[in-house]
């Protein structure tokens, strides 16, 4: 069991080396039923202690770049919602001023981290989004949403939805004040892209967009990489059936939701959602990895969406021999480059 659990950790998380951690005081009493010792570990993301101390494991942040020497991408930080402290990092390729009026797709990137860790501003995501912008020749907005347990779900959904609404306001011509969006973005080609928890958020934002009045604005599509979907009962061949291992995922979700949302809620288990056909975009790419314990959830989502009556095109892309978010752990590998090219091609199909 110990070897299986260690294997599961490696497949479910990717923050293998942490440059720093942050301590904060927070009432952990709602989570005491989850404790089995002196601390509660959300493995790779945070530790909770009985003395109301939380240790968030994360990486240092990096500043935006006037010109990234590796990718030739420019970036700057923008404020989405001053009231909630929601911000984002905006990226453009440096070649964009020479395009003479040709506008580019916009990727709205939503980072992973178990809903409780990670940042749009840490090196992992800054470098990955820069690489995506350079490879796909797109504009990107990487959202820095509020995190659990201080801000439990649905805060991450609300923050990311507010970022989409902020983008939509720019599509009206003069409705938004960010010049990089107004000058360079083709608002007919806006895509949500996310990994693991970020992919879960992307799906839920697209569900919101499908039932919200955005005054004519519509998402073009969505890319879900190793999406964090789950449920009370195991499915498929890859998902663990051992209760001790499954409880690790259950704990992560309960901490993310403040113990208030169950495992078969459609926000975590969208294949049971009777409203799945209302997904607010017309193209979806689901990316899974063969050795990822979340693989089957991605495949089941792909099948459920295709059968739901949703009026769109969904595609499943599987990388053989890889595990969870390999593209972030080994961005220079051949498989990571192949995935990057696949995502780049997808977001440029209608550009």
C-alpha cells in the first residue's frame, strides 16, 4: 500500500521541489474530522496543524518581463477585480506590433495547484504560458484567483468567471481599458486553458458562460489538461479503488470546498450533470496522460459531453507513457513539445 500511495502522490501532483512556504493562521476546526495525526497533509500543496497554523507550499514568484530572452514574449500584470484582489499576467509575442492589424487568439490560462496552492506568477506557470504564447503566437491572460482554505470554492470559479467577463467587456469596442486586449485580440477566438484543478475551473467557467448573458460574447473553445474530475465511486481502469488512496483526493476536495460540497456534485463530477449540454463553447480538447490516475475521468468527460446533446466538437488527445502534468515537470521533453503543438494548433484552428 505504501508504494501505491507514493506512486499516487507522484501522479496527482507536480510541485516536487518547493522554493518557499508561507505560514498563515486560520481556523482549522471544520477540518478536524479529516485529521488522523498531528497534521493534515494536502500532499504537495499545504499542511494544516491543530494550532490553527497552515503551511502553504509554493514556489517563489517571478516578475513580468519586458522581453523574455528565451521565448521573446512580453508580459505585464493587470488587476481584474480590485474588490476581490483578483489579478492576472498578460502576455503578448514581441512580434505582434509588426502584424499590421492582424489580431490573435486569446488564451485565458487557469493554473492548477489543488485549488489551494500555485500562482499565475510562479516560475512554473510563467515559463509555461510564455512558451505557449511563443509557440502558438497568441495573446494570453493567466489568472491569479483566490485560493482555499481562506477562499473556498466557489471563489476560484467566481474569480475566473469575473476575468472572462472582464475580457468580454473589451470585445464591445471601448468597453474595456486594457490596450493589449483592445489592440491585439481577436475576440472571436477566445479559449479557456487549464491543467488539473485549473481544468476543473475552466470547465465550470464554461458552464457559467453557457448560461450567462455576456452581451453577445461567446467562448470559442476550451482545453482541459489532466482535468481534476472525480466522484464517490471509482471508474475505469486507471483510477485507484483503494479507499486509503481515494481518501487523499477526497481530503483535497473537502479542504478546497470548506467541507461543504460533496464528491458527486456536478462541479467535481460533471458526467452526472443534467445541464452538461449547456457548456458555453463550441470546441473542446481534453488532454490526458496514459499513466495518470485522472486519465479515465478525462475520457469519461469526453464521452459524456459528446453524448449530452451539446452542440459542439470534442476531441480526446492521449499522451502515452506519461503521468499527471508531465508538460510542467519536463517542459523540454518530446512529449511535452507534442502536447504544446497540439494545444497551439487547436487554439489557432479558427484564427
